[in-house]
C-alpha cells in the first residue's frame, strides 16, 4: 500500500478538512503572482509593504477592542 493513497474514514468519523490555497494578498486583496510573493507568519502577501500594512491594521484593531 502506497503512502500517497488516501484511506476512507471509518464509520462515525468525519473526513479531514480540505485546506484551500491562498490566491489573494491579505493586505490589498490583489491576486498573488508566483514570482513575487512575500511569506510571513504562515500567510502570503504581494509585497513587504502590504505585510506591514496588514500588521499595523491588525494591531490597531486589537487595541481598539481592548478599550
């Protein structure tokens, strides 16, 4: 039996969740190109500038919720 074969789940068990491939930048929502992508914290961005923009937005949103 090959390791690449997928086994059917036994009765009473759920099938594993399918992970979707990220196709757009999280900062600006532009389509990602293979030659030019920036990978940080398990996510893809189109450039470093978009990554910084997204992290600042996340930090601002988190500080407002704490108030």
